[in-house]
């Protein structure tokens, strides 16, 4: 467990171990998510990636993409089609 002290301005310093775990650098922002009455601190980039991943869930199957080679092939075909127009 890590603790952080709140200043009179409502600011906190995240302990280095937490900043490293969340891959946070100077100037980055953090998001606070409420879950069951508790708050979770997360890197908002991770949250965005999770939302995108959820939004695209099942799309690979619909497109018949089974592996990375299928994705590369699809991209090449798309580029060739765009260049021929």
C-alpha cells in the first residue's frame, strides 16, 4: 500500500512506484474511476486503449482475420486499392 499526502491546494504527489507502474511521466494526466465506492487511479491512455479494444471486439472474426499475417495482407490490399484509384 502506498500513501500520498494532500496539500492545502488539494494536490498530491504520486509515489514513484505508482508512477512507474502506470508509466506516467511529467505532465501526464491521471484518471480517477469510481468503482463500488472506491476510486482507482489509472493512466487515461490505458483507459482509451481499453475502450477501443472493447469497441473492436469481434471485428477481426467478422473480417476473417485469424493472425497478424491476415492483417498485413488486408492492409496491403487496402493500400493497393487506394493507389489504383
